[in-house]
């Protein structure tokens, strides 16, 4: 695979890269390393498939990828009630999902405990803190799925963005991968690194899948742009908004059928977003929409753009779109679900995690 092919693979279906020239230079000079940090916070939902598939693209492109299980970060962020045993179990679950997606033995796994046990980590954190203002750190709280004002309730929340910056600096990676909700942390790293004379990370940001309930049903008028990402994305903390990797075929079909999907509306449409970022992912593929002959008969499209145009022009009914997306999503999810739920240890972890949500 030449440099251009690797760049195209890495950048297909990403929201932004900062910067593309830096990425090309890295690949031209031999490859490089990257990382993604995730909070072990419950059962894997399909919104996470977006970054998981992109993580795999980076591995396939020859980038040496590290997965950081941000266990301490999840503890600070009150995930799973702050139960560190459950947080670690959630980490095992997420790694098992990535392995089931074809990544087994293809990436390095690091836990936050490995980092924070080293005094050098805290020195780097304090240096980054001295190069940052309180206002800048507070603006980055949205990376936690929290509004800026929530930093007032618990001082540890303000340490979190600086920990994420320090994760990057300590690991010494060239690329930081994350959703658009992680953008402020990556920009904070680039800003502080420039002041300190350290390496500025290349930031690759993936799209976010909206809540199944749809942003169109929320009162967004009073939200800042920073808080908007917190409210509209699919989230495990709002189970009714998400499809989980362990959902049955029937549950997936029912959730998609109930999802917000107004006729002709593309913006913040979770069903179209699933089609774009999980099914097509910037590639051409055969996508069949089964319809009764009285409604025009079957349709076949090969790009997301074709699908979006059909829907926007009113030539595709929401129910027909939902049925086709649900069928394809089940095809993607069911093999992963079977691998997870057929393993007694992994099944037990899922049951414990789901019980912690319903208590």
C-alpha cells in the first residue's frame, strides 16, 4: 500500500484531521504510532463502532496503534458508579469486541494504572497545567460528556482534560484518534505542546452517531456549541437512545423502527447516520432496499450519496429506509454479539454491566 492509499484509508469517513499535511509527512517518513483512549463505562454501543472501524483502518494502514483503557478517567467521571472493579470489567468487554472485529493481537493495550504509577506522568501533567489557563481547561470538559458548568461540582473533573493531554505526551504517539467530542482535548495538547517545545499530535476526529431519539426532539435553543455534542450523541447513559452490541436481532429492528427519522430530513437523522458511518463508511457497497412492488419494488444503491439523495427527494419512505438499515446493521452486529455472548466469562461481564445500569 503506497502513501496515497494509506492516507485515503485513514481519512475515509472522518470528520476532520489536524493536519492532513502533517499526516502525509508522517507516512512519507516511515509510518508512526497512534492511540485511542476510551472510558470503560458500560456495554459497547454501535456509536463506538465508528471509532473502532477507524482504529482498524489505522492498523491496516501500518500505524502502530495503542488502545488506552482510561480506567482512572472513568472513575473520575463517575462511570459505573465509580466502581473500579466494574470499570475494569467493562474494559475487558470493550477489548473483546475489538478482537471480535478482527483486531486480536494487532494493537497494544495500556491501562491508565500503568501510566499514573510513573512519577514522570505527573511531572508532564503539571507542566501541561502550567501552560494552560483554567478557562481553557474548563472549556475542554465536554470531552467527558459533561457541560462546562459541571466542573464546579467536583474538582477532580478539572484534572481529567489534563490527564488526557498527558496520556498523549507520555505515550509519545504521533496520532490521536477520537470522536469529535474529543476535539478540545487534542487541541489543548497541540497548544500546550507548542508552548513547551513538545511534539504536537496529529488529531483525527470521527463523526458521532446521534441519539435514536434525535436532536430534533430536544430543546437545543439554549445550548452552547460545546454542550450540543454532549446532548445529541448516542450514549450508554441514555439506554433508550442507543443500540448495544449485544442487542438481539429483534431489539435492533425495533429500536431502528422507533428511531427519529422524519421524511426528507437528513440533518441529525440517526438512521441515515448509521447508514453513512457504520454501513457505508466512505466506501461503495451493494445496499438493497426491499420494497413491495406496489411501492416501487426493490431498490439498489452503491454509495451513501445515492441513498441520501433518494431520501431527501422523498423517493424513499422512512419505514423502507429503517427496514434496510436494520437488516444491514444486524448483519454487522450479530457475529460480534455471538462471539461475546457465547463466551461464559464475557457473557457474565455483560450481565453485570447491564445490571449496574438497571439498578
